[in-house]
C-alpha cells in the first residue's frame, strides 16, 4: 500500500464516522471493508442491511459524502459477507 492509499483510507473512515450517527438513528451502521481501484467497499449492518432503501443510502449518502472530499472515488459497493 502506498502512503497516498493509506491517507485515503484514513479519510474514508473519518467520513464514514460523520455518516454513522445518521445510520445509527435508524438502527443501522456501516463497516469499512476495503478501498481498491478507486472503489470503496462497505458492509451495511443492522437495520440498514435489509432495508429497501439501502441502495439510496449507498448512492446518495455514502457515495456523495465520500466523493465530495475524495473526488478520485468512483463508486461505493455494499458487500454482503
């Protein structure tokens, strides 16, 4: 891993921490899995895992928030492990 990649991962986690309280209010959460090839992999947990709005949460919540501070990010994928 490069220093730039490490810095990006740190920033991703910081940004996810800003979103987390909103997910927690609805009984859900988000877990960072990895950052690879300009894609952020996360796992929605709790109520968010099975929510019919999870795609909206990924696209309009997580992706837009991350993209605003990290323009190099090209997508966010919810990984169901």
